[in-house]
């Protein structure tokens, strides 16, 4: 099974900061990597699919990059409404696996 | 508007069974693979099972294989998860999600396994 490791587990940043969240796969996942945002009490929402494709309706301050085993989600200018937990997810091979999440807080 | 509405959750004793449903609307259900994902209280997301658009391909997480069955009725725009031999560790909010990239999610059905 492919293990997905996210870092950091908690990130505290200020409004306007550029923020980078990391996700590392235990083997090559060929860019089949999605990012989901989950706000408290809500269902997850797809932000980025297949490494760098912005889902419709998602603000352009969100972007994704990476290849092989290493992937990142970047928020170019952190906004108060971005407070959430972010999960990476690989759909390269079965079983599908999620990372354990990065909780993003505002300083 | 795409909508996924889960139902069928509840409190069940260990060893018993429960069947979840997910009613889809706002898209052509029969064209899309579907998924079940769960989230234990205060924990992360765990993929549970997936089914292709025509039910030709079905996959399960090892934690539920042999106990859970995913199925669909394209005529009724409905996805199912039959859960048997339930354990306390199956306690979670169960989400259905549409498509290979899971771009639409329901609000979840709560399942509590406890005596």
C-alpha cells in the first residue's frame, strides 16, 4: 500500500502569508494526487486534482505542484476563510490512500 | 446542481448489519464511478470502497474487505454500502463521493457501533 505523509501536521500563519503544505508518497504516484479542504463540521471539498489542476470555483490563490513522490499545495496569500484541515490523496493505485492531514490555523 | 445525500446511518450493535444509501442528482449518475469514504470521530479520512460506472470494477480497503459490499442501481441514481459484522472501529461518518477525482461529496451518514 502507498503511504501518504503530510507535513507539517499543524501550521500557523498570518493573513497574507504564502503557505506551503507538503505531501510525500511512499512510492511514485505519477501525479495522481488530489488536495481536499475540510472545514470544521463540513464535508471535504476538492481543491486540486492530478497535482496541479484547480477545481472549478476554487480561488486562484490555491495551486499545486510536484511529481514522483513529492507534492505541495501552496496558498499564495492566506485568507481567514482558509482555516481548515487539508488532506492529500493518491489515486494512482489501489488501495487509495489519504494523508493524515495538515491543520491550518491563523496566527 | 450536483447533490449527494446519504441515508441509513444509525446506532448498531457489534456484529450486526447496516445498509447505507447515497441518492445522487444533478449529474448523469450512470456515467461516473462512485466511492465511499469514512471519517472516525476526530480522525482523518479513510477510503472504504469504489465502484465503476457499470459495476464492472469494485475495490475495497483491506479493513472492510469481506464485510462490506458496495453496489449501485443506476436506474435509481443510488449508491449503496452494505455493512455486515460491524465492529466498534467502523464507527465513523460515511461519505459518498462522485467520480474518479471525487469532486462532489455528500454531507455524510453517521454510523455508531456500540453495545
